[in-house]
């Protein structure tokens, strides 16, 4: 589950005396105090409870869908110790459960969304019934397949998606056109395409058959359609794109539509590295 095998094909100065600096930091916290003890923003608590991602929770507040003891909330800056008395669309928020993480092999031609106005198939049409409410960590384009991590913890989702967390994503692209390994190696310095700058990409030419190429790329930003745009800038047309890994988790042994849960001890040890 956490290995390197690939499926076939389909990273101000301080002022004042030491005593003044110490006073600015406030009273010392007990060593065993929880990292997030004390009042927290309601959007963060809702994300932790798996209601929605933090950003989505803020939108729900703006839409008047969140209430505390029957009174609609009008700001996401509200600080709470817990979610007692909080409702979403009139329904009490369930108590947070342990963080879960799943591997899901997203099939091609499925949308990473709950629903689509155009009627296209979404990942939730493919996921089996009986699962807890799960949110995708990051997104894959409609025509991109492969590993999509799913979690019930909106705060963990956010942490995994942030570029500052430096979580690598690995893709394999089948592309048509001509490119050299030297050109691909230049991507390690980053590249700007149509005014958008993309950070370092580790790219390697796996194999070539005429003008058809298989290229492996590892990146940490995951901007919208990054792989397709960067390879397009090099004169390549991507005909197939597969995400094979996200962090240490891979799509090894999976077929489109497959889903399984990451073992809790594996997840626990991984979270300590973030």
C-alpha cells in the first residue's frame, strides 16, 4: 500500500530582551496539552467532524446553513470549544470520529465532485454504498484516472492538499510528440506557462515507441491541469494520464473503481511525518 511499485499502464528578526520575548509568547503550555486545545474556529471543528472541508464549511455558513442553538451563524470566525448545539440544515452535527483514509482508483471519465449539472458520472456514483462520508484529497480531472485518496477528516484533507506540506504526487503520462530527457530535466528548475509558474517537477522518460512516450512526473503543488499544461508547453499531447502515488500511498494492485482503507497504524505513523 505504501511502496514504490507502479501499476501497469492503465517542499523577521526578533526585537527586545529575552525576557520580553518570553512574555510575548504567553504562559508555557503543559507538555501533554493537545496541540489544538482551547476554542477553535467553527469551520475547523466542522472539518474535523467530517461535515465538509474548512473552505466548504465557510461557504455553508455564508449560505445560512449552520446554526448554534437554533440561531443561524453569520461568520466563520466564531470560536467554540466543541460542536454541542451546532446544526447543519437543522440536523445536529455528529460527534467526530477517528480519522480514516482510503485509497480509491478513480476511473477515467468520472468527475471529482458530489454532483454534476451536466449529468456526468461522478466518483460518488462509483463508490460502493455503506462507506462513511468521504471527501477527496485533491482532485483529478474528468479524463485523469488513478489514485485518489479519500478521508472523513476535512482538516486532514486540507493539510494533505497544502503545497507547504510538500506531499509529492506522482503521475504517468502517455503523450504524443518529441521530447528529450534533457528537456524533461529542465523542469526540475520550475517553469512558467502562460503566466502561471509551476514549481520543480521531477520528470523522467520511461519508454518511447516512435512519437508515443510514457513519462513519469513527480510534483508537490498539484495546480489545476498542471501535468497537461506543462507537457503541452513542451509540445506534447497527453492522451492518457494516471496518478500512481500520493505521498507514500500508491495505486499498486488496484483497478478502476477499487477502494480500500489504509491501516490505522500506517496512517498514524504517516501523520506524524507531516
